[in-house]
């Protein structure tokens, strides 16, 4: 765990790894950092990373939207096409 990380979860997929890190800024402000890491197609042995920061004021809205998208996906996958 990084030095300013307060809690971390890792999700390993087939071709990507996702890191969910609750962190604290130097000023003591908390935030969520989501990182996607994947092997570089251009440089062997290297990884590409994309990051998004979510601050506490937006965390509930973010979680609600993510939950809604996941629910919609589950309903589409669980419902036979017809």
C-alpha cells in the first residue's frame, strides 16, 4: 500500500488490473483514486495506466451512477434477447 493510501482493493481481470485506493492529500483531504493498468502494446514489459480521482463531495453520486449502470448491465445480460 502506498504511503498516503488509507485502504486499497485490487481487481485482476484477464488483460487489465484495477486499483481502488482511498487516499489522503498532503492537506488531509480524502479522495478515491481508481487506476486501470494494462500491458503496453508498444513496449514489451511496460504498463499503461489511466487514473480518475473522485472527491468526497461527488462520491455518493458516482457510486449511485455506477450502481445504476451495473444494474442495467445485469438486466440486459440476464434477459434473453427476443
